[in-house]
C-alpha cells in the first residue's frame, strides 16, 4: 500500500504528500491544504488507495473553487496519520516493530511544523494560501501563528481556536470505543496481525452523527425502514439511519488505523491556541500580515459559528485583515466537504480576487 | 449485587400479549410506593421512569444507596408530595 505514496524523507521521518496543478515561475501560486481528522493527502481526483473520490473533490480541481489550473495545491498526510506519514502504524527502525502506542503523542503544532518542511522542499518562499476545514482549520491557524510571514492568505473553515469540552467528550467516546475492543491489545494489535475493527467502527459511527445536523438527518432518514415493511422486533438494523451508520463504520475500518485515530483526536483535544497565548488569542497573530477569511456553517454544532467568531474577534482586535462568512446549510459540520454552492462560490471568489490583487 | 429482599414484586398471572406477537406469563413487576392511598382512593399517581430509571423514585435507593432519580420532584412537601 505504501508503495503508491509519494514520500519525502526529512531527518529520517516520512511525510507523505500529494500535489495538484503546477508551481509557476514566480512560485507565488502555492496553496497548502490541511486535512481533517480522517482525511489524507489525496485531496481530489480518485484516491489511489480507496479508489474513491478524494475528500475535497467538490472544492479542489480544474475550474473549481481552489482551481488547480491556476494554483499549485500541496497536501500532506499529518504526522500521526496512517497514509504514509510517520505515525503509530509505521515501523520503528530501532525495534523493527510498528510503533503502536509507543509512538509519541503529537500536537497540531507538531503536525504544522512537520509540514512546514514542504516549503523548503518545493523551494517556496511564501505560500499564496493555507486552507483547511475542521482540524485542517486548526492547522491553518497554527501555521499563521508559527510562521506569520509565510502565507498571504489563510482560510480557516468550520474550526475553533480552542477545542471545546463537548468535542473532547466526543473524541474520548471514540477512543474508549477503540480501547474497549479486545483486539486493540493495548495498541499492539498491528504487530499481532489483528485490528480493533469493531471499536474503530463504533467510534466512526458516533463521530459521523456529530458531523451531520438534526434537521439534515431527519430530512434524509426520518424513521424510514431499511428494506422491510415493518419493525422486526430485534436488534438488526430496522431503520435506514442504523444501516447507514453501520455502513459508514464498516467502510471506515478499511482505510483507517485505530491507533492513528487515538493520536489525531488527542492532538485535536490538546489544541488551545488561546491558552498558548495566555488567554489572549490576538497574540497568536500579533505580527501577521496574512489576510484571513473565516468561514462557518449555520448547522455546524460541532464547531459552531460562535467559536469561529472568536477567531474573527481576536483578529479584529489587532486590526488584521479579516473577512467572515457564515454559510447557510443544513448539512452540519460536513458542509465544508459537500456540494454547498454558496460555500464553494464564496471560497472560489475570495481566492480568485485575493490572488489577482496580490 | 441486587438484593431481591429490597424489591417489592407483583407476580402477574394474567398473560401479557406483546406487540411483537409473543406472550409472557407469570411475570414479575417490581414496584415501589410512596405516601398512602386515601379512603376515597382518588389520590394515586402513577409515575413512569425514563430509559435508565427504576422504581426507586425518591429517598435513598436501597440498591445504589444514592438519592432516587426524582428526589427533587417527589417527596413530602415537594411537587408530587406524600
């Protein structure tokens, strides 16, 4: 599986990445996209591993909001991930065994610092933009905070500057589900040729609910029954929503590693850019000349508009160049991944205009 | 863990036909009561519990040794009082 991945080796750890479009001569058209919890470097087109459309196919591609005819898009698998970058499912060269839970706990800051090496690798002095949704948005904020001179534009989408108690709670539910699976084996399953599929699948089912909205679920599924005329008075999937969640859980385990899920959710939980700056988020962006566009969605209750606005308020307080849009959508947190025309148009228009003015 | 001694049970010998089609016979129904039924028998309130509730509405639950699930609402002088 790993053979299919393009890998860049830096100080003996690997960072798997993918690129789309071409870097121009001035090297001013590069966009670094950060992926979310279960994303990977295969942003658009057919993912060579899953054989399915990339996770941001609606937004990235020729003629799309992030136009690969115009921009050079780079995306790397986060460290701690399971699509080729160093993570718990990779082999520790010192022990010749997979790391499992001996892999160090990593943070959003670590992820961003690892990916910063891509700029040197591609010989890019300054990115045109850093963009990401959800955990990708957190990396976007962290990137500008760490490297205030390295991106002209930053677009954090459906994210937060400080992971909330509710989000930590949902992540803990997922982790406990994985760890409750006896196949998890204290994280050493990958050296024993087994995997906690049931635990990981339940973690995904629970998380998937949080990515949708109550209204969206009601409209799509309501109380519709799954291939039956009436209730069966048992515990198999009577309702379409049950069947849908089971399917989502079952396909997820084919492409994702349970230990990676533990590590990446932990990194999200530890993310607190506000605390990192002693309670003053503005300080995270003190010296930046980066132009920001913050985007949230009306039905996103995981990273609600209120939390996205905190970022805008902090940027306004220091006179930073910041725009903010709340997009109307009933598709919940997942809105940024889906075909939401108002969002895609807003994103595309902003990028096009910002680039022509830069 | 659960001591049957602490649990009042009504044994019901009248068959109960369930929605799924099956019938149960001679089944027990554990219950608890608070306060007293008056002579006119017009002061009875049947309380139904929620998903993880039980019959021990108020006072100390003899099994968990913790306050009953609706102690704030049910009891002497409370919204639903003895």
